[in-house]
């Protein structure tokens, strides 16, 4: 696999990662409306939030049918619903939460994968710790928002997965994950990092785990599910015979 190793001297300035920011493109606004509706269409005990890495797992998009099959095999009976949206930074997740996407849901478990798009894939300009700290600040703000809106829920905070599309950013990912681990209390906020299972030990995603150096395959999602299921079983008990979660949603532009 080829890895990008491009230095970008014109790094964009850091944006405040803990301030809500709307995605104003028409497709994102349609997706937001779709997710507002989705939250009322069934029972949701497990609420997944994140960017495209989360979204592509439980989506109805045809090109990710194998991912949805994996989702169903692992979570049917636990009333799990996917509220990820591709391209989101922590700022965008905050905006979506403040615009109602969690209102009235009352999940028992929230799984959060956030920060990938805050880090991006541009090589760091000697500011690894600064960029990692800002990412952590943004994720902490999302966790705070989740806890305020669903105080009884257990938040499973996922470590940011590797970016093999530019291996130069892995020091930022690793530094951010060290910061994220410190947000967990081991009870209401659990930290879960599966990167050691996904990579070769040097931060590079193993063959079969990704098709583009960033997004996960069903094989990689299974490793994520294997790590999650003991937590879900402890919090929710065994899977029910019937699942009451809303049907999966997809990218509005694909439909």
C-alpha cells in the first residue's frame, strides 16, 4: 500500500474544537433531518455517534452492505442505532447534539468515535502536542454534551483509529489517544482503544483492515464489536429475541 508523506508548510490554523459548528451543505442538512426523524422511530439502547468511520458500519448504503450485515450480526437484539455522519469534526457533532439528535432518546450506552477529522491527514508542522490537545478538548466537549443529555448512559469513548493514508500523523493520533484515556473514569465513561488489534505495531493498518488507509472493513469492525460486546452485555444483559431499533439510514445523496 502506498502512503502519502507530503509536508504541508501552509498548515491551516487550528479551529476551536469545542465550539459547535453547523455543516451547511445541503446533503449534511438532509442527513441531520433524517437523523432527527430516526431518533423517534424505535427504541435505542445503544447510540453510536461519530464520523464516517462510525457511519459506514450501520448504514443502509448499498456499497457497505457487508458492514451492515456485520452490524446486524453483532448488535441485533440490543436496539443499536448509528448516528454517525461522514466528515464531522467534534464541532459538527456538538452542533448536531445541540440541535436535538439525542433529545428524548435516553440510551443506556453511547459509543463515541470522534476526533479523526480534527486531526486530518496533513503532516504535522512541529505542533503535534498542540493539535492533539485541541482534539482532546473537542472530544471532551462532546462527552460533556452527551453526559448532560443522557446522564444515565455509559459512554464508551473509542480511541481514534490509525490514519495509514498519511503515517506522519500517527504521533498526533497517539498523543490524542493518551489524552482521551484520561477522560475516562472507568465507570460512566469507559475508554476503549482497539488500535493494537488493527495495526502492525508501527501504526499501519494491517492488510484487510482498510481499503483506503482510513475507513474500516467488516473485518476491522468485527474487532471493534468483539471489544464492545462484553461492555454491552454487562450493561444491557443478553440480546433480546426481537430488535426494536429504528431501521438503518444512509447518505441522502446516495438515494
